[in-house]
C-alpha cells in the first residue's frame, strides 16, 4: 500500500511535480504538451502524458484527470497513487494492456482553481461540430439573469428570486438548465465555447498518438462534484449504444448509471469529451466511464460555481472576497480529509483493475 495522503497536492505545481516524479521512479517516459499560458504562480502548464505497457498494444486504458481543472486535485492523486503502486504495475505488466495516464486535461483551470479553461469554457461541453448550428439551451436563458448578479454575495432580491424558481420548478430543473451547457453567453456558467479549445485540440492529438491502432479502448475520466460525499458514481461515458452500455456494466457492475435513461446524478449533456474517440479512434471498440465523486450538496456546489464565475468578471473584488471565493470553490470539488481521500483511492483502484480485466 502506498501512502495515500502524500499522493494528493495543494497546488497544480506540486501535483505536476509528484506526477512527473512518480512516472520517473516507475521508469516511464513523459510526453509534455505545453500550454500557451502560465499558471497562477507563473509556473509552466502542461498536459502530461505517460504510457505504460507495449507500444503496439491492441488494448489501451486511458486514465485522465482535470477535465474540469479544479477537479484535478482529486484525479491527480489517483494517478500518482497508481504510478507508485507495485501491485498495479504488476497487474498491468501481466495483462498486456497499455495504460495511458493523461495528467491535467485542463491545466489552466487546475492551476487557477477554476472548473473552466482559459477561454472560460467547460471542456466537457466543448466537443461539438462547430461547422453546424450549436445547441440552443433556452432553459439557461430563463435563469441567466439570476446566476451572476451585480454584487457578491447576492442581495436579498436575487436570493428570493432564485429560491422562488427552485420552489416552482425544483432543483433538478435548475441543475439541468445550468449544467447542460450553453453557447451564447461567453462569461456565463457551463459555456461550451464557439470553437475547439486548446485542451480539446490537444487531447485529440494524444488519442491519435496513443490509441489510433487500438482494437479496444477504455477510458476512466476522474471527476468530482456530484452525488453523496465520497461516493464514486460510475457514469457511462459513451454513445447511446446498448451493447457498449451492457459491456460497461459487465466490467464495472450493474450500478453503472447513464445520462440517457435518467439514472445518473448528471443531467443530459451535449459536447462531451468522449465524442473525440469516434473521430480519432474510429476502429476501436470503446468502453468508458466518468468516475464522479461526491463532495457537497448541489445547492452549495452551484453557489461556489456562481461565485467563481462572478469573481472572474469582477477582478476589482477585494483580496478578502477573492480568497473566500477561492477557498469555497476548492472545497466544493475537493474534500480535504483522509477519510474522503481513502474512499477516492479504494474506488478508483477497483475501477482500474476491473478495466484491465475487461480489456483482457
């Protein structure tokens, strides 16, 4: 058993250093895709990729972190723990499967403690065909005026109007309206963008390099923020295909949820990252999940996201308010306790071993 606590970090720079060090100690090469901007503390940002296993493997498992930047504080810990685990390396070596670790899909958000990219884009809503008309989220337009008030914390009138909407329509309706993704309000929440982001373009390159010749491709994408604290919901991440969903449930258990049948804590979404697989690895039989760990109740989560987006468009905010909001968004996506970290690691390890068995 590795030291679970030491696999996690308090900054992107620390997490990246631990990841690179763990890869080096395991005798693995790192390919770094350098981000065009610097981090919060002036540090280099990168999407770092490590491959373990045969170069010509026909079965490939992708394990990725920080699709939603700040969620990388959890996902990075899972990857570092795996790279330090002799038991895991032994299982990979015996399986013939190649494992590709993608550290920090969205390094900018990871470093700046934001969920979004430097373009203010939710990466997991950005995989659209931008040559065609983009989805129009009319429900978001109904609540847009409530989400980012002129002042923070919101005044009494805004709070009452928001509570009235929830009382009338229910929290799930608000969650769906906000989180589904929108393409008309660049400063708003869950903005899907109007063009592919740097992270979108870069993960496509990684897929081509690492899995273009794969016959079977599995993907575990690590997330936080939905569901009961410490519980890792396994959300099917793929096309609405009965055979692929059945295969995911065979590998990871019948508890796999789906946005297609309403069983997931996630709303129905568009522009999801796994869409890139069908473009870049069309010959691979694909099986994927988002491993979504709960942290705080939905009300608290939405409040933290609203605060962070408000801060982004109000750089004149006081240092005191800025620090308070940053602490709020960090806590919304990472629970800083050993009990939570142990829950994260034990569930991730199980899902990873199951994926290797499934690919075999």
